[in-house]
C-alpha cells in the first residue's frame, strides 16, 4: 500500500494534468484485457516475465532521458508496456476472467487441474469448458467427448453434456458422450446421472448407459480394472459395434480407416493399445477375418 502512495505522490509532482489523463487512458485500456484461455493470471504473468528475462543481452537498451523529458518518456514507456501486454492478460485483479476451455486433438490425451485442485483427463478429440469467475460457488463443467474426473470434496460438482448431466460431491468417474452414445462409470463415491426425466444414482463399480431402444438409463456392473484405461493408452471392448471400435482407432492414431464391405452388424470383443498402429490393427481385424493395409494416414480394411 505504501508503494501505491509513493507512486501517486510522485505522479502528482512530476506530471502535468494532461499527462496524467493520458496515462489513465492507457491503464483503462489494459483493464479490458483477458487472461489467455486455460491460464490463471499468475501463470500468465510468470510466462510473460520469463519471456522478457530470457531476451538476449544484445537486445537490451537502457534509456536515460533528459530531465526535462522525464514525464513524457514515462508516458511513452507506459504506452509501450500496454501494447506488449495487449491481448495477453489483464493486470487488474477483478475475478472476472470468464470461461476457460481445454481441447484435445486426435491422438492426444491431456490432464488438467481445475481451480479446486480437481483433476480432469481428456481423451482424444474432447473438450471441457468452465466459468472460472463463478467456480467458487458453482463447480460446473461442460464436456464434449470423453473425460475422467477426480473431484475434490466441496460443493456440488456438475458435468453437463449434450445428452445428460452428472452430479457429484467428491468422487472419481468417467463420462463418455459421443454422437448418441452416453455412459457414466462410477469409480469412487456416488454419482447422480440425469437424462430428461430419468435419474439414477451410481455407486462404485456401477455404470449407467442410454438404452438404444427406449432412450432410458440402464445400470450395470463393470470391471474398474478394464475401464477408463484409455488414460494409459489401453482400450478394452466387450461386444461393441465394430464401427465404434474403428472410430476409436481413428481418434487415437489420427488416421482414416476405409472399409470395403458391410460391417454394420459386426461386433468386437478384445483389446488394443496405442503403442503400435500395426499391432492394434491386427488385434482388431484379424479375429474378425479382415485384413488391413496402411498407406500413410489411410488404412484400407477388407
């Protein structure tokens, strides 16, 4: 607080009213800037200062203006600083940082820490978004794709998807939401799942999915040791449509699989890992009596 008073006193003595007005306009401009998506102000500031500190000494210059131009030089210096941070982040601590989002590409898996230290791991081709400004009172996440959540204890934690909503207090669970497929697997704690007027509460080892014909939620047991293993690059399937297995192969390896012939009524039970594309193709297609040929990013199956 003493530093602020010293600066104010100095500005009052060394600058003219016109120069102070100019500086206020510059400061007002910086107040409208936002933190980059997915970064806190402290992280953004540390990164900016690191970039500045890492500049080569050859590029450094020390400006020593004459006494009569001190104030004008100060105004120019502030102007330059404002331009440097423009589009980078706001220096004003106002807790209005807005939405933060994370997105993965094909063949990419990331883990992010939420403001309450909860952890979320995103599978390939997935995204989450949340309002950082209201997080303290409303832990609310929007999800597209697939993610595994490890939620810290606290107030209600909600995950919204296109097909349903998941509500928990402190637990770990997996949410899958692609096209018309939706499932929630509870690993620890209790999870409430809502779809339209249908609601179920899951306990560890239970999984809720949408029943294809009725559109209602069904609950079944699952093996936690063989579920959500996508986080370590392992994928297990139990009588899953072959077309969905192919979609997962495409996401994990960033490839396009072209199939000759009709496979709409075929189902796959088995496993593949992301360590080797050639091996994954053999594990999936050989048991199905199919062959595969790799040509760059295109795989032909027949």
